[in-house]
């Protein structure tokens, strides 16, 4: 069993829940994955277009690494547990096919884990190599409907493109994420270039200022 600080479980979930896949997506992305490893609890979600990983240091407890995949249909139960427990330190424990949440008051909530997704996505293989690539000056196209998924991050946020066809990396305090680029339709690049040129034409000449007269 591990323990995390008060008001932390709500942060982990609020920063990853917007990235959970929809009902039409594969079961493997309709979930939030909790992963404990080496004193850190991670929460991860992806819809294949965005990927979000939030983390926190545990305040007590240890043990072998474990993961718990909470499917989309169980997230309301997770939200209810947060309302009951989040104002004080929360204990988490993986027991069989359940994630056990408990608090100092003795409240104990068991959440059934996903029977469909047994092995979590290895987010490290996607995000950590992207960090090594650094920023790129290549232009990229992004889907704006996913921009709102980042609204629960604390400021300031850094973001940069890692290259053509590569993810855009998003970094904030105890958070690492990525948004994948999209392929532009034929002619879309020329349309956007014309749009940029049109905006440049809005430049306004500043009036000349007279030099002050010598005393």
C-alpha cells in the first residue's frame, strides 16, 4: 500500500481524464492507468491523438511496482471516491482485479479494474525519446479540438514541436504530455500559407516622430 498527499488524486485524474478515448475507440485507450514505480505514482491516459502523464511522489509506503487500469465506465466511481477521500491523504493498493482506495476515516472503496486492457501502454517509449530530440523549426499541423484537453495543467506550460510528423511535447509541473500532428489535406498547406501572407499585409506603418528641439 502507498499513500499520496491530500488533493493529489484529484489533480492526477483531472489532468488525465480529458485524454481518455471515446466509446468508439479501442478498449485499450478507454482508461486511466495508475502505475506505481520506485516511489512515484503515475496516472496516464491517451486517445491516440494526445497522451498525458501526471505524477506525484508517494508520502508513505513502498513495495514492488504495480499498475491498475481503470476503464472509462469506472471513472465515475473514481470521481465519487475523490469527493470522499481527496481532502486528506489517500491510500492506494492493487489487490487482484481491484484498486483499493482508503483514507484515515476508515472509508474504503474498491474499483473494479478493466478486464479488457491487461497490459498498459508504455508511455516512456513515446515521450522520453521525444524529449531527447529537442525543438524543431519544422512546421506542423495540429487538430485544435484537442487543445482543451490541456486546460487543467498548472502554468506555466512549455511546448515544442519535435519535428515533422513527430509529436508536440507539453511539459508542466509534474506533468508530461504529447499531441500528435495531423496530415493536411491536399492544398491545405498552400491555403494556410496564403492566410499567413494575408495577415502579414496587415502591418501598419508607424508615424514618424519628430526629434525634440535642442535646448
